[in-house]
C-alpha cells in the first residue's frame, strides 16, 4: 500500500534504477545517484506520471520524445563528467537530461529549437531548484559560441553528420556524445574525444532519436 502518489513514484523510480540502469551495467555512481534523485515524472504530463518510469521513451508533444531512462544514463556515463565541467546540451526537450547533467556538472548550457519546450523546461527546472542551467532558444547546429569552449557536449537529436561548429566549441580532451544517421532506424551513437588536433571516434551502439532539424 502506498500512502500517497509521491511515495509510489519514488518506489517506481528506485525500481527503474535497479532494473533498467544498474542491472544493465551502468556503474558511474554520480550518474546512478542523479537518476535516483531527479523526479522524472515532473518532465511528462500528469497522465504519464507512472509511465515516466517505464523502459521506453515517451511523447512530450511537438512530435518530440523524452529519451528512455537507460539511454539518458548511458550517454551521461559516456561523457565522464567531472564536477568542474561545463556542459553544452543540444535538444533541451523535456529538460530531464538537462537535470541529470546539472546534478553532476558545475554549469549546463542547453539549446532547444522549439521555444515552448525551452520555456516549459526552464520553468520546471527552476521549480526543482536548479540554478546552474542556462537556456537558449535556437538552432543547435551552431552550438552556443559565446560561452565556448565546453568540456563536454551532448546532442539528443540525430544529425546526418557531426556538426563542425560543435567540434570547434569543444575544449582540449573534451568529449561529444551524439546519435548520427539520416534514418531513425539506422543511427549510431558516437563518442568523439578531442585529443591534440585530432578526434578519436568510437561507435557505441545503435540508437533511435528524433532527427535534428535544420532551420
Ligand atoms: N533530452 C531530451 C530529448 C528531447 S528530443 C529529453 O530527454 O527530453 C530532441 C529535442 O531536440 C527536441 O526537443 C527537438 O525540438 C530538439 N531539436 C531538434 N533539432 C534541433 C536543433 N537543430 N537545435 C536545437 N534543438 C533541436
């Protein structure tokens, strides 16, 4: 028996972390703690509060989705975020991934194409008490040059190839995690690491993200 909805959702969140995150091999303690803490249901509509803890992506309106919890954890772990890192995120969407990043990094810069989504996320993340997130409405292909370079960059929509502007805004030894591919059924999650003047490219796994739109 659950005393109230909040404790039921907390219990679903704990189960999500145990069965979808730890059981599948996510090891980074900071990532696991962040997924335990952030109330994922706050980033979807009330009709989906329980579904928010399911093992799948969910609609957030505007033909966009909040990523599956495991994918959020995997991408965050692959970035190897230090607590002194400044992180650029392209595709704010619901703001859930943004919250996970803000739990670990010192400062987050997040860019979203759709103004309504950006405003909604900004309002929710403010309500949840985050003060280390900067929001921008605009085209993520250009990154956010004013505050570059970034130690880490995460992209949560899929372009056909890795935007050059994002590579330019990465600091030395920085990492980008990004889904790449023209076809939603045939995308690859790629991790790029900047080392001296070259980039080390690792293909991680197949993924399925909404396409990154062009202006
Ligand atoms: N991390 C988000 C994922 C949202 S889906 C979450 O978990 O909720 C991807 C988001 O990328 C959408 O909100 C979409 O509007 C945005 N997007 C797509 N193309 C973009 C572009 N060129 N610049 C900025 N944002 C973009």
